[in-house]
C-alpha cells in the first residue's frame, strides 16, 4: 500500500484503530523518519486520544488508559535498547492481558517478538511511503487491505 503523505499515514493509523483488540501487538518497522510515529499517533487518535501523542523515545513506554482512549494501549519505542534482554524490564508481556502493544523498532527485541504480532514496515517510496504488512492468522479476518 502506498501512503502518499504524512496525513495519509496518520489516516491509516486511525483506520487501524477500529480493528485493534486487547492482546494485539502491532510492530512498526522502518528507518528514522519513515513515519512510524505518525502511524502510531493516528492509531492513538483513532482510539480517542484528543491531544497529539508524544514520541516515547526517551521514556520507552507510554501507557494510555480509558477514558483518554477507548481501550488500554502501550506505545513503545525500543530504539534506545542496546540489548533485547533489556526489554524484559519493561513488562510488555503483562500488558497483553488487557492492553494492546504498539511497538516502534520491534527488531530490537531480537527473536522475542510475539508470533501473533501484526508486522508493518514503512519505507520511502517517491514522495510518499510504502507500507508492507505481514499479517498473522489472528488478524486475517480483521485485515481490510
């Protein structure tokens, strides 16, 4: 799928918010500036977040709970992790009981990414971005694109 503008990336995130459920993992990959945070902000806006979501680059994890959003979601940015073992301290497994995970830089987890994760990759394509999806069976019936 081609996302022609940053607004289109944000809009795709908003549409994705209609499909997300507790226990889901959405893994956002791409180079710096690819649009991962734009997509994440769109998803959070689609879940009802009124203000623009800050990037969790320095805090690593920003949890959002009702009433700010319609369902709990953790926005995670693993860019600053130096070793996949450091992710254990974040408690991401615990979040999956009642929340969804939206993870930027999931490759920093090494081979620890959950098998049911929806993997989205964003790459430059002309003036826009190309979104490539690896859709697990758990998303099959929900995936619209």
